[in-house]
C-alpha cells in the first residue's frame, strides 16, 4: 500500500470528475488505496470516458498547487 502522503486525488480537465484513491473505483473493481499511477492503462473517467492522460493531480508533482496556478 502506498504512503498516504503520496496518494493524491486527480481531476479530469474534461468534466471535472475527481479520482479519489481513498475510495477507489468500485464499478471497475479498483480497491481503496490504489494510487492514480497504479490504475490500469485502459482505465478511464466513469463520467465522460476521458483517458488517464486527461487527468491532473490536485496536489504533489505536476499539480495546480505545485505550479502556482
């Protein structure tokens, strides 16, 4: 299991859906505690179908917070 400080929520720029590692994705059998980086390559947004490439972390490396936006 990942260190809690390394688990970030990621949000898609398409529809605003946020993947929350604390919840996982029950519909697609992704267990709680699964980091975004650990999701299968074929995983996509359950709302709009956006690929993983369309998501951005809400904290940590590459995030809006880190970029100062």
